[in-house]
C-alpha cells in the first residue's frame, strides 16, 4: 500500500532532489508538473523551489520534515518521504532527465477505467479524465494539441464506449498547453462549454506551439467551491493556485461496486508562496476533508496516487476486490496534512514561510 501511495519511480525522483540546480529552473512546458509556477496572489518571482542543499541545511525546513514524518507514522512513511523533498513530487520525465537517464517514449495508454464513471484517456505522461453522466460527458483536460484531440481523445473515448459528441463541458486544469491543447478543436466541433479559472485565461487564449495549439476562449470562470451538475452527477470545482495562478481541480462522486467514493483530481500541487499554501490549506481542510475525499489523482501519472502501473493493474482486473487507490478517512486526511507540512518545509528553506497555521 505504501509503495502505491508514493507513486512514480522513487530512485529517479531522488535524483531530482540531488540535481535540483539543473531541474528546478525549467519552464512549465509540455506536461511539466514542477515547472515555474506563479503562485496564488502576490509575488512569485523568486525561484519556486529551494535547492537541495538549502532544504537539507535549513533547521526550520527539517523541523517541518520531521513533523511530516511524524504525521506519516509507520504506515505512511513512504508518503512523507515522497512529498518532503526540495521539489516535491515531479513528473517521471523530469526525474529521468535530472538523473541523466534516457527519455521514455510517449505513447497512448488509454482508456483506463478506474471507476464506473471515471476513465483516464491519453498518454503515459499526461492524460485527461472522462466523467460520464446521464446527460452527457464532462472532460477534464484535453492533452497537448489539436492532433491529440483527433488521434487520441476521440478514438480512446470511442474505445471506452463514449460518444465525443456528448462532451458537454471541458474543464481545463491550468494554462499550460499540455492541458488545453485540444480544447479549441473540441469546442468548435462539439460546441462544448469550456471552463477555466480566469487567472489563466490569457495564457489559454494565446495558445502555443504555432498552429498545434490554437488559443481558445473559455465560456465560464471557475470559482472555488463551485458546483457543476450534468444529469445525475454533480462535481465540485476547487481552485489550487500555485503551479499557475489559475490551477484547478475537481471532486468527483466516483462509483465502484455499488458504492460512491469522493475522488479529488488536482491539476497541480505546487505551493510556492504563502498565499498558495493558504489556498491549499483551505481547500484541504474546508472542502476535501469535509467531503470525505478518499483518493488523489492527477493529470500526470506517477505524481499523486494514480501511478501508471497501478492504473493499468486496475484496468486489467476491473472491477474485483477492494479498490487499491482508496484510502481510509484517517489515511486520506493524513495524506493532505503531509502535503501541507512538506510545502511548509520548502517555504521555510527559502525564508518565505510567514504562517504555520
């Protein structure tokens, strides 16, 4: 259980922390979950992460690491180690790059059905989430480009038994092209309503990579705690500023073997400023814990709980036994507390932690 909670390739990830000087300063290009975020609110011009040396040498930072380890106890020790590094969890591609390892070829891996009404589609390094309802489909993220929408999103949805023409809402996790790349195509072809948090609208409207990622104008803003109902399903949207100012997530009532489980999907988990840390603390304590969230998934595999190996195992055996990604209430709450404490450690290492409550 502890290994799957840590997610990802731990050896390569440790190399990220050791070689942070090379990795941490890279921009937020394709699929980068640990790129240069903007924080939530005032000033985020400083480096997003401390160096590994700064992190190790800071007594204040290490005090928060010790606190996270204590929260983890013996049963969640791997989770604390996973989150409490100078950078926090990053994409496997970045870890391999920092370790001097060859790039893993990008390849489609979907569809992967994780719950009766939640399916992952896309690649081994970035994906999208389909939520089917009685009145159509909700799609969270749209991969890298128009080409991906045509050659991956549409055929993988069809393979999973979904009709792309029934996409009623497209939610954009944040304003990096690997998340909104196919949105313009889907909006134009299916007249889907596009939702995104307004702080990222300018980036989404600009597009990128030439004609590969045309800009798109969202139809609706996303506010924290906003609910979106389609047919028999209501999801709750959350604002998670940090990776970008407009990073969002959603809470989905996911069904498995006749039971409903609350699932959090987060498009980014960086907390590079006190403001962003405060935003996450609010979301975790006032929304996710109260909603009874039992697992934490991301659009990039191997950062949160949806490691690629675990997802493929669920797909191959679905739906038998206890769901391996679901946590008890105590474990889920401690998972969030560990994330916050490790974020405090990184801010403390940079002398930027101004509040610990």
